[in-house]
């Protein structure tokens, strides 16, 4: 991480739930991210499972989002997203050490999707970004790396 990025635009990438929720619900510091997918510079890659996880998180009581607001938020993302089917793992240990190093099992679906789609995973989740370099067969982009690589502010 920290390398100088040369990203091909539009960039297809999986964004973990924390990244998407922060951009959709809180905006502010991540308004550039919504602008990135709205402008076509970034194409979020989603699957049924990651969308279900997003819906589950948006329904947390702490956010106090009505069903209609949650629907509106999804409409700010999904029209710009590429839907990719997530294949079932061939065996429980298919990803081997990759999954064994993850503390939070809910992160697995995002890594599997990024691997299946052949795209980077955008995350500032410490459980993912703290993995030893080379431990993951997918590229992990921190938000600052993505913003700088896309030339967004």
C-alpha cells in the first residue's frame, strides 16, 4: 500500500459496507466517492450478498432510516453499479489462509466478490488493511489511495 497509483478509468471495484454506508448516509468527507460513481469514474461492483449486507446495515436502529429513505439511498448507488454473480466456494477452505487471517467473517463476501470479479477491494477496515502484504489475492485500496488515484477531491 502507499504506492503511486495509476488507475484505469472507469475503475471497477468492490467497496465494503463501511465505505458505502459512510458515503451514502454521512456524505461529507466521502461526497467525492458518490461523485465518483455518479460520474462514471468508479463502477461499484456488487452482488446479491453484498447488497443484502448493505440493506441489513442500513436498517440498524442507530441510523434511524425509514424504509423509504433506505430505498432512496440504494437508488443513489445501484443504478451505477455492476452486478456480478458470486460463485459458491468449491470447498470451505478454498481461500485457505486468506480467510483464516480475517477476524470478521462478514468481510469474506467482499473479498470473494473482488476475487471473482477480478477487481480491487476498497476498504479502510483495519481487519483487512492490517493483513500482511501479499496475504490477499486481491488488491486492497484505502479510501485515500482511491481518491488520489481517481483524481477526486
